[in-house]
């Protein structure tokens, strides 16, 4: 029963986080199509490239797939961090969206935990 409640808490937290990410995308100056299905967000840019943000409940992680690579983020002290790049989720999203859109963004700065 404890495992079920941990997974439920993870899903509730990620539901809220995904909605916040969608709100940030709406504020971007460039046109980015967002599709939220099957527990993930797919961002499609004007050039057809995509970034996929997905939840991984078994690992309790968030995965971000972008042109520059795949990134696995784990939660530490209420913040999501990539062990490989040492970036938090907001910095990682700002970087990969900037890389793929060609327009600098800080739209995700307020996303945390």
C-alpha cells in the first residue's frame, strides 16, 4: 500500500508540473505546438523538431528527449536534477528550447519542485 501511495503522489506532482510547463510554453514568443498525451508532453517546433518530456513512474524520474540528447532527472530536496549535466529542470528546459527554437528563453525559470 505504501508503494501505491508513493506512486500516486508522484503522479499528482507530475500532473501539476506538466500543467505548469504547458503554461510556460504558452508564454514563449515562438510558436510551439504542445501535445499532452499518455503522461508526456511533446513540444513540436516550427522546423518540425521535437522535445518530449515524459514521466517515468517506476524510476520516479522525468525524462527529457531533445536534439542535444536524452536527460534523466531525479528529484532531490524537492527539485528535479539531471545527474549528467547537473542542471535543474528549469535550466535544462530553457537550454533545450533555446537550442531547438533558435530563440533565447528563460520561460521556465519559475518551474521548480
